C-alpha cells in the first residue's frame, strides 16, 4: 500500500501536466498543424515512458522476470533520443534530420543486442541490472542531440524574443541535471526517474516557447494587415473620385494648376503605397509633406477650408501616415461645413517630448456620449495603436460641440532623424 501511494503521488502531477499539455496543444489556434502533431507525439511518448518507468519499478520486487525487464529497458533507452529529435524538429523545422534519426537507430540497435548479448546491459538471475561496455550509448547519443538542440536554439535568437530563447536552454540544463541526479539513485528507489520528470516538464516549457513564437508571427501578420487597412482608409474611393473630378474641372479653368494638382495627387498615391512596406519610423518632415499634398487637394474642393502649419519642431521621427489621417478627419468630420473652417497643425518640443497637435474649429462632439473619437474612426484608431506600439507615444483627445476638436500626439524624445532608438 505504501508503494502504491508513493507511486500515485509521483505519477499524479506528471499525468496532470501531460493531460493539460495535450488539451492546450489541441485547442491552441496559433500553433501550426505540423508542430501540433509533433507536440502530441511527444506527449504520447512521454506517457509511454512513464508507463515504462513504473512497470520496470514494479518488476524490481517479486520474482525475476528478466526478459520483460530487458524489453522495458530497451524501450526506455531507445525512446529518449527520439523525444530529443522531436524537440529538434520544432526548433529546426528544416534541415538534414536523417543524421539525427541514424543516431537514434544506432542507439536502439545497441540496446536491442541485450536480448542476446550483455554488451549493453543485462538482468541477472537475482533480478539486478548490470551495465555492459556499451551501456553509456544512450547517454552519449543524448548528449550529442542536446548539443545540437542547444546550437539550434541559440540560432533561433535571431527570430525569437529577447528572453524567449532562455526557455529551451533552461530545459536542456534541466535534462542534464536530472541525469546527474539519476546516477545517485539506486535501482528500485523511485518509480519515475528524474530524467523522465525533466523530459515531461521540458515538453511543457517547449510548448510555451513554441506558442510565444507563433503569437509573435501572428502579431507580425496583423501589423502587415493593419498597414493595408491604413492605406485603404487613406485612399477612400470617394476621395479618388472627387480628386480626379476636381483635376478634370481645373483643366478647363486653369491647366497649369491642374498639372500641379495631378502631380501632387500622383505623389500622394505613391507615398501611400510606400507606407505598406514602411516598418520603421519616418522623419516628421516627410509626414508633413504628405499631409500638405492631401490638404492642398481638399482645399481646392472646399475653398472655405484653410490649413495652417506651425511646425517649429522638425527633428524627430514618427510612424508613417500619422498626421495626415488626423488632418483628414478634421476636414471630413469637423470643418467641411464651416464657412471659415480652420485646421492647425503644430509641432513643438517641450519637457523632453515632441508634441504634435491637430486642432480644428469644426462642429465637435460630446465626449461624454462617445468613449473615444478614435473608436468610431479606423484611421484614428490605427494612428493611436501605431504611436503606442512603434514609439511609445500617447494620443490625447479633446472636443467641444460647436467649438471643434483637438488631437494631440506626444512622442518621447530619442527619435531624432537618423538616430532612431528601437524600443526594447
């Protein structure tokens, strides 16, 4: 009874870990199908490895069963390198894996010889285990695979997060330490080896590491999708249609102005397309130029609108398509219906921050009835997200019905032209 309770106490947390790992891997929406299959296979092999440990432990007492204990030991020695190879397949999705499998095959062949030769190990008539000359084969092959796993993990630092890489390294260290502990445990003293425990816990850690990698890839895909969405919000079909109609009308009144406007319009479209591949910050002067191109086309359509620029601070960087969407919303939703509509763009440096303000004297809105003006406008919501994510800035919104709206962007200092400091 004592043995059964101690065995259950050792098995219960391990089985819970495997059950939780299996369930989480199955429902995880981020993990790739091939890696999901590998993780499920690792969980299954870990379960069989637990069964092998417990069964072999039970056979150390009672009448000798040499053949059965030999088969169980062969399986235990053979499956450990396989689990490490599966870990390698996760860290190194592509590459020459046949050498890994060749090493695992040679390791299994050495221990299969125990069925007819004591060269690797044998179980004597008294039910005691003895290692032969080739007994360390599993240890050597596992050490080689662990070194390969460590090398591939360090290479993954290029794509992994700053601290993510330490998760698989910790697993490797844990496996090495568990082997050292197992050497100090005599046969039949515990139902599950330290190495088996380390492999199971390592499987959970590797899943966490894998999950973090795919979440990051998903975030990159979202950012790419967001850039496309940003461009689409800045090149609305009605704006294209209205701008082209304005240019066409100008050709009958002022051909030279029509030519300049057409050139500005083509530059505006080209800069929007360039923003799709723009992942770094851009000089604020470039963003202001892009804003002017848009505003000049709109002013031709709405002569009642005037846009002023008070840009005293021009020595810092911001995400592309940051100021222009603010001016666009000020014109479309604020001053378009005003007889003397005014939009003011201001940039100043104060208190160690760069402050960008886009203010209009438009219709305004009641901030108490809307949680955020940005929540109802995709363009502004994108600006807010990119300001926060790309340069650690903030957006402040203020509005009053009949008086207008003011949007302020605060950018921390340290993003000067040509010396952008990446956020860690």
